[in-house]
C-alpha cells in the first residue's frame, strides 16, 4: 500500500456547504477512486477557512496550494491535473483584486498575511470530527498539564497574567472571573460556555465550534478544574445544527478517550459537559438571561449583583465565558502567559476574531492581533469596498455598538480605544457600509432588531425601543420635525440610563453614534420650515449631534 | 483510555502521520523539498512509483523536515523520472532517471548526508526561478 502523499482539504463550514462543497467532496472522492489514486491522496473535510466570500475552498497539502470558488465540476481537473500530474489548476487560484495576480499559496494571500490565528488555530487545518487529529496537533496536553502538574491557583494565575479578557463583548478579565468563582464557598459549581451568538452578521463562535470543537471542550475542562466545577453546560442556539452535530461528536470522542468523565488523567478531577439549546433570542446571550433559560425559565435577565460567579445556575456559583474566550485557554497554558501577553496592546492582549460582513470584498472570518487598525482589517485583509465604492462607516459591536467613520479608521483596535470613539468591541461582528447606505436607515435597522429582541421585562427597554423605532420610521418617511429629532435624542439617553440589562443599555447606541457622525443625514429627512437647520428652541439638551 | 500525560503523548505519536502533510514550519525555511515531475512522460517512466517510494521512505525514517511535492513537466523527457531536491540555502539539484530503486540512495546521501548523488545529477545550467 502506498503511503498518503497528499491531503485534499475541503472546507466543510456552513458557508462553503451552502455553496455546494459537499458535492465537491463527493466528486473528488469518486474521481480519485476511479483513477486509482485513493491510496495516495486523502480527502479531509475541515472547518471554516474564513475566506467565505471565495468559497468553496479546497487546499492541497503539502503543496500548500489554495483553490477558491471550486465547483463540483472542477473536481476532475483538481484530480487529473494537480493530484496526478502535479500541475496547478491556474483558473482556480485566487486572483488578488488590486494586482490581478494569481496567488498560489495561502501564505501569500493578503487575506491571511496579517492574520494571527490563536483561537482559529485549527480551523481549516483539522478534521473536526476526528479527535486523533486534534491530539496529534498537541490537543489536550494543556488539560493534562493543568490537572496533573499545576495547582488551581497556578492555572488561574497563568490566565490572569496572560491578560486574557472575555471575548463575549464585555471584556471582563477572564482570570479574575475564574478566581472569584473559585473563591466561592460551595460544593457545587458550574462552568457555562456562552454559544448563543445573537449579533446580526456575527459567526465567529459558530465557526470555532464547527471547525475545532475540541478546543472548546479543552478550554472548559481547564476552567472547570480551576474554579472547582464538575459540570459544564454549552448554551448553543438551535439554529446552529452543524456546530451542535460536531460538538456532540467531539464530546462523545472525548468521553471515549477518558478526557471527560470520572478521574480525568488518573486524577480525582471529574468533569462532563451537556448541551442546552437556545431558541435564538438575542437577550439569552446575556448571562443572567442565559442562566434562566438553562433552568427552563423565561429568558429574561436579572438584576446584577449578585453576579453569576456568586449566584448562578440553580443558585450555585457559575462561571460564564464566551466560546472564543475558551478557545484561547489551551494555547495560553501551553505557551505561557508571557507569550500571550506579548501579543496585542497594553490593556488588551492576544487576538480577536472578527466576522467581516456588509459591503466588503472579502466577506469572511479573520483573526488579528489586538492593536491592528480598522483600516488594515477593512482595506488590506478585507480587500476594500465592493464595486470600487467609497467607504462610509463600519459598525462594530453589533446592535450594541456604534458607527466608526473614515477619520477614525487608524485607531488601533482594543477594548478601550473602541469605547473611546463611541463604539465597542462587542463580540466581533463588523459590518461595513459604503457611500450608498443611508445612516438613519442603518440606525433604524438596528433598532428594529433590538425592539424585536427586547424581552419586555423592564419598561424603558420594552417601550423605549419601540418609540425610538417609531420616531426613526417617521423621520425616514419624511414626516419628521425637529421636535421628533429632539425627542429621539432625549429618549435615546433615557433608554440607555433606565434599562435593566445590557440590551436596553446599549440599544440606543446606533442612534446616538449616527446622530453624532451623520447629523446631515438626519437633517436631510426633516423639513421643519420654522427651524430649517435645527436652530432655536429645539436644540438638544445633550451635546451629541448639536450643530454649531 | 487516557490515564496520564504519557498515554496522551503516545496517542499523539501514533497519529502524527495524519497531520504531517499539513504542518509547515513557520516560514518553510528549514524544509527540504523533494519535487517529483509528474508529467505524462514522467508517469510512463515510473514517476508515480518513485514519488510513492519517497513518501513511504521519508515517512518510515521520520524525516519530518522534508516535503514531497508533485510538479508538472520540466521538459527533460529523455531523462524521466526527474526529481529536484531543494535544500534551504543551497542551489537546487536536479536528478534524472530516478527509478524507484534509486530513491534510497538519494535520501541517504543527499537528504540526510548533504552530498548530491553525482552520477544521477542532470547537469544543466540551472537557474532557480
Ligand atoms: C443583550 C446581550 C447579549 C449578549 N450576547 C452574548 C452572546 O451572544 N455571546 C456571548 O458570549 N456573550 C454575550 N453577552 C455577554 C454575556 O452577558 C457575558 O458577558 C459573556 O458571556 C461573558 O463571557 P466572557 O467573559 O468570556 O466574554 C451578551 C450580553 C448582552 C447584554
């Protein structure tokens, strides 16, 4: 029998599956077999490569040749030309839009050049349904090292010193959260992975779960050891069937190998994970609502404090972390806190995964070191704006964030700098808008979302988001007056200040930030004959958006 | 069942071959490349067997700093199968008439020993592009 000399990696992420990568894979298999080369080349279904715009992706290893937009009909040429005769199939190579050059390897593509993949380290590299591949790449060593060679304090210290902050949006220091949960005096504790991912346009967590589910299991097990939990939950939205399937397979494999269950690595640490399905409500991503939902109650948030770390799932101390946060844990244990802390900016360490969407050429998933500028992400990695149009703004932080304009594109990205320019890191959604987008409509789009998603528990959010939406509707239909603009502004602050949870507290942000940066566009809708430019008694009480 | 870090490492070793082909050293600087010409004339002359022998032997000997790549026709049909060895920092060496029986010698002398197998070398004025 001939040894395998080639791996044909076919993307099996949701994006590529939607563009027929399943058929590509079938055809490759059939033709490979028909030609009698199925011993020499192996086809491997991987997770997401991130380059969704150009999918389906097929990568040939060890040649490191990267094919894009591969259709089922291209399978024949890949086998007959590349696998059998060693000739690259030129027409399937990626063409760099600005230079018009065909690029052979993943390494040389601008989309990948500036990326640094920690959380996505195995996405596109391994078969997510095969635990042996994960282990062959060093998987579960961090877990073994943690529970056999490190004390709980040492694990927590390492995470603290690494500077890792929560990737779910809030940016709370992960090591500190673990320490608080660890210090709680309780027999029973829980660790929960938040895989609700409700931001429109965001798919970071889904891709990690689909492409490398074992990294989450490993991260959770390390966290469980550190805080003293024996049971973990993954709260995952039911709209992610592929992620659920891969995670279920991964959990079974980990149990079979003894990496979950009783006496892991021969120690007295026991841990297992169960899945809880969410029904796709944005508010259920908020940790207290999430816990209520896990308990079978309505997905409504509670007042904090007490924080879940003190009183969470069924009243027990519970540590809730995001998917991407967990994906970073094993590499930190393996390579050390210093290594992680050497990446990023002063207050934000490591990398961040962003889902690029909207009017951008390379729609897809990217992971960059903190401190990379928005301009680099949008124009170098993202390949600029579609159709050669002009950039207008980018929304980070999803419906909780704000718009960032051209003049702030050189801001190095981290938690604090984004807050400083009126937006936020959020979970990593990045929606790019071009010159043809109307910003009042954008604000309306987000308000429609938060209005629908408001759980109704507190009045400012339930009624406020609806009224904000109605005002925006009136304004965009040309019926608005300066009084409406003034009301919009005041109500925005009222909802922000008065709401119970993060949903309402941040829902007006898109309104506030578009008013600040695109006041003209609001004015263009308003025909107030008495006060054509917004002067007079309608000048807002708040400084935001006031034209001088 | 994994009961210790050693158990885990054993499994890691056992399955190393599954992912070897996909691991590229940081910038590919230390990898010795073995390029095998796989054009029609090469295949007729036995290039596929040569190629498979390289993959098998290098795998068997655990030479993980090597990478076997198939390439197209380079126009030396008279001397097929052709094999080119690229050692980082050195001029590429092109071999002709590399039947599978000669593979062992190239691995032993050139890849492991750093000395080209002179009697197989195709002496062309060879500029690496
Ligand atoms: C309305 C709302 C939605 C949220 N949605 C998510 C979500 O989808 N995923 C997530 O990880 N965190 C979400 N969060 C943040 C969580 O409440 C919590 O801070 C986070 O899961 C903590 O994990 P981390 O420290 O690892 O970031 C949301 C918060 C709010 C207020």
